């Protein structure tokens, strides 16, 4: 079932551009991508207006992933599966009912 969700979570290029454009901005001075929350560029300390064009942001993101391919691997890594509730419940009861070991000599 995880594969079923993973196949449907592949966003088209336009969706990825709009998602990045909603959360990122690009510095016109150094070309670094910044969060919209930053008042200044974290690389060059630019405090003027930033580039909010989705094509420019996508180009900056592509450039960043080309320079650091391990970021792409980290972003696409599958999340750790959660333990089912039934197994968690049995683990909790086992912890409560387990006999304590006396280590005193």
C-alpha cells in the first residue's frame, strides 16, 4: 500500500514549481534560495527585493540539486514505517508484565 501512495505523490513539474514558489525566494545578488520567512539572504546578507518567479526558483533548486545530489536522496528517502497499533499495544503490555531482574549482589 505504501507504493500505491508513493506513485500518486509524484507531482508534475508545474505542481513542484508552484510548491517551491510558495515557500522559497531567490536572491538576485548571489542566486541562493531562501525561505520566505528570511528577511535577508543567509549567504550574502542581501536585504532588498527578492526574485519570486517560479522558473527562477526552479532553476535555483535544480542547480542546488546538481551541486549536492545527496539532498535529492535525502528528500526522496522513504519515511520509517510506523509500528502497527496492535504490536505497540502488545509491546506495552509485555513491558508492564515483564519480571524485573534484581541486579543486587
